[in-house]
């Protein structure tokens, strides 16, 4: 009993620095509907939360068609959903997955980084940082059920999770492919990849902008498991059950011990990182190549 109380105090002390200043910005969420069992179902236009209170798990489905690009509004809704689940003692784990067929997330929304003013770029980048910090340090067990392609920021979101299950579909690939767009993955993207697959593999993957198909992703360690497409959700659920069997305080403290130094680096350099991003993205050459890339994506259909 005394040990349990002591652990709770220690956990709160360790988690407190991240709780401060990391609250999600207010955004447009729909009214929370009370479930029959007293558990609230969260709805917002782009995020569907399916709670399973008996298991202590919620499935968070990304629904920002056509490609789940991480727009400012979508990021805000994701953060609010995460915060609500973290504040609800019913939940100990979340499974993040996509409601857009064949696409987990196309990454950062290119239209947020193209043809806008510096204030907008700063606001957007702060929201991207927030997404990374909040998911990376979440006290919940977070499992990615990756049911589609997941480049760049989509891969980053997966890398913040505690475990990644990828559907075995040759059309799907995952990786930080920023260099292919002529942009540089920021240091915290790089750090997250290094923490996941090691320095040498990360260096090669980042320089070449590699997008790994399922077997390669498993071999290099970008994902933890590759399963047939129709088993992605059930596998995520059974992995979640294993993780939830571990005493929560011990697991949470261990997660913080492992991730604190990486998160601290961004927390101490957050403003400078925003300034770097704004300076970089405002360059004529970068704007031109992002614009050309977006046009190429649009013309692909025609
Ligand atoms: C020294 C350094 C100093 C400082 C460094 C500081 C900062 C670093 C700077 C920058 C770092 C920025 C980091 C960025 C990370 C990112 O995430 S960038 C985004 C990367 N994502 C991609 O490249 C994916 C692009 N999309 C695709 O490849 C395909 O769309 C995809 C395979 C996902 C799906 O293909 P498909 O089903 O065929 O769909 P379409 O291609 O037809 O797309 C449908 C519509 O969606 C639009 N769209 C696609 N992706 C995006 C996107 N990421 N953002 C916004 N919009 C997107 C596409 O244009 C289509 O639109 P339309 O319907 O035609 O209007």
C-alpha cells in the first residue's frame, strides 16, 4: 500500500513538467454523448473514438479524408481526444488507426506549409510539436494499428506509439521520406527514429528518404509486427492486453525514463525550433518545391 502511494507520488512528480503547458488548444469538438455505462463517447468531425470501457481501451480512428493529412484542425482534434481519454480514469490504452481506406496518414498537411504567412507557419509548427510531445509522453499505452501508407509525419505519429502493427499489404509503406521532398527531417523526428531503429539504420533511412514496405519495415524495426490486413485490429487488441497486464505505475515511469531525454531536447529548444522551421519554410526555393510537389500530386489524377 505504502509502495503504491509512493509510486503514485513519484509518477506525478515525474509527469508534472510535461503536464504544464501541454494542454490542447480549444477546438471544435462535438458534444460528448454520455454512454449507458457512464463512459463518455467522444465525437469530433475528424476523430472517431470508440470506447471499450470493460477493456480500458479506446480505439481512435482518424477520419480526415481523403488522406488523413495532419492539418491544424485535425491535429487539434486529435490532441483534444487524447487529452479527454487521458483524463478519464476508465482508459489505460488507446489504439490509433485510420478510417480512410488504404491510408494511415499522408503526414503533415502540405497546404499548411505552402503560401501562408510566417505567423501561420509558427502556429502550425507548434501544433505539430504538441502532437509529438503529447503522444510521445502519453501516460496511456498507445498502439498504432497501421492500416495504410504512412509517409513522413504519418510515420512520425506511429513512432510516438509504444507498439506498431502494420498490415501486410504490398501497397503500404512507412518511413521518414522528407529528403525526397527536398526538406530535412527536424532533429526530434530524427531522434525518434534513432530511438526506434538505431543510429546506423536511421541515418541510411533518413538520407535516402526510405519508405519501407511491410517486410522491410519489420526487418529494420520501424514496426514491431506485420500481420494480414484483416488481423491488424485484433492483433493490436491482443498486444494491448499484454501491455495492460503490466503494473501501470511501473510501466509509465519506465516509459518516461526511456523518453524523457529525447522530449527534453525539444522542450528546451522549442522556440528556436519554431524559428528554424519558419525561416526554412519561408525560403523561396522551399516554397517553390513544395508548391510544385503539391501540383504534381493534384495532376496525378488528370
Ligand atoms: C538545416 C535544416 C534547418 C531547419 C529544418 C527545420 C525544419 C524542417 C522543415 C520542414 C520539415 C517538414 C516536415 C514534413 C513532414 C511531412 O509529413 S511532409 C508531407 C509528406 N507527405 C507526403 O509526401 C505524402 C504525399 N501524398 C502522397 O504521396 C499520396 O497522396 C498518398 C500516397 C498518401 C495517397 O495517394 P492517393 O490515394 O493516390 O491520393 P492522392 O495523391 O490523389 O491525394 C488525394 C488528395 O490529397 C492531397 N494530399 C495528399 N497528400 C497530402 C498532404 N500531405 N498534404 C496535403 N494534401 C495532400 C492531394 O493533393 C490530393 O488533393 P486533390 O484531391 O487533388 O485536391
